[in-house]
């Protein structure tokens, strides 16, 4: 479908993609200085997927990122300082220095579910969030990502099948970046298009150029709107290339140099810059202003992170286990409790023809 974006929206998409790139460049420098605790995972060349998909969501919609979706969490409201302090294990970080990399979230204000290391497990979790929202009468959509390799897991199948049968408002974005660590896609599946996996669940499967942010936003927005209207989940395959190793310690020597050179020509940010210039949407002066703004933000947030303390060792057991009275959890009912309990929502393709026998 045709994609209509205002100039302001186009410039926002560019800002978030460029911010994604420059934050990760700074994190790479910190990693090489020994200031990053744990691994560092780059989304170089995949920024359009994170930003385009997250931009298609509403403020009350939930997303669950994976390790390469830093751009998505910043669209949802996290700042560069959150990523710096998290990777540097500082007390001011989202997890207070108790976890590493992108393993943080915010269920309250930003509607971000923290990543789960077991690949595929985010799909049934987000299906559960979508099911709970429907019970509560909320018109929200949930979205998460999976890699080409992760789509071979049982959790991918079980979660997507359940979401399809229940017609849940879930969007699953399959980032086909050509490599599951060091295994090429040709060694893990005979499918030309991973979107064809959607046929097994009776839901739409869409292929999109993952290096074209406008195209990514367009298919994501259509899937989000479809889900919100009650038509169930969509599987989107975004074709792209992982331009660095699985993590910063991996030099990706197994990837043919010619392949990387070919994909380098399709860089999503350079491509979008050319598009914006050709359509007279972004002038050179506007581009410089956006980059200067990001540089100021990064300088301020990096300074904050560098000055932030590490966690007090005396607090190491806090926030790990919940003792009695540590916090209060209450259900956030959007519908009267009696109504929800009396009228459970269950959608099935084959409702039972006979009732349950008594006795």
C-alpha cells in the first residue's frame, strides 16, 4: 500500500536511524576501551527494521526487542544514556547494573518487554500480552522480532500457531540477516522466503526490503492496523544483512568479503539520505542540524554514564528475589472484574459441537 508520511515524520525516521548508528559506534569505542561489561551486539545495516517497525506502533502498544533492536527502544522513549549505563553496568542503568546488553524493559510507561535469551520465547510471551489485553478490553497491538535461525525453534511455532488460532493482535518481524551466528540461511532452510512459514498457520506472510525504512514502516503499519482491527497476526520477513559478527568479539571471517561489499552498497541510512534529498524532504543544512543534535545528546549522555557509579556491592541481593512486601502487584482492569470473569473471550476455528457431560 502507498505510504504517506509528513516531512516531520520522515525527518524523525532519519533521526532515529542515525541515532541508532551513532549510539552503537560509541558503544563500540567503549567496548574497545574495556568499559562495556559483557558482550556487545551490533545492528549495523539493520537500523531500518528496528526503527521502521517501532515507529508504526502506538504509544500504548507493546514491543519486545532482541539484541539488535536498540533503535526500537529509543523510538519507544529510552535515551542513549540508558544504553550506555546498561552496557557499562552502572547503578544508574535500567537494571541498576544487574544485567547486561539490551536486557532491560519498561512495562509501565514505555510498554517495552525485556528481551529473553532463549530465542523464540518472546513470541508466546507477546501472544500472552495480546490475549490479556483483549480480555481487558484494550485495543493494543504487540510486536516482537525473531531471527532467521530463531524461526526454527519450537517456541516460534507454538507461539505463532497459538496467536493465529486465537486471532491475537500480534506482529512478528523475522529479520533475515543471512546468518544464524556462523550458519548461513542456506544451511538451515530450503525456503527462499521465510515469510512462507506463515502459510502453515493460516496467516499473512509479507516480504519486505529490510534496508528501506519507508517500506518497512509501510508493511509494519499495515500489519499493526490489521491486528488492531481484529484480523489476527502477521509474519513479516525483512531481508537484510548482518554487517558485523554475531557480537563484537566475532570478526565474521566466515562471511565472504564480496557479500559484505555488495550489501554495503545497500546501507539503509545512506539510501534514505539519497531518497530524502531526491524528494527535497531534507536539505543538507537540516541533515547537519540533526547530526549536530545527536552529537550533543551523545556527549551529554556519555558524560552522565562515565560519571555514574557502579552498584554498591552491599546491595547485590536486592532486586533479585522478591521477599514478602518488596512491592505490590495489582491487576490493571479495563473492564469490571465480574464481567471479565463471566464473559471470557476465546476465539477458535473449530468450536465444540457438544457440551461437557455431567456426572
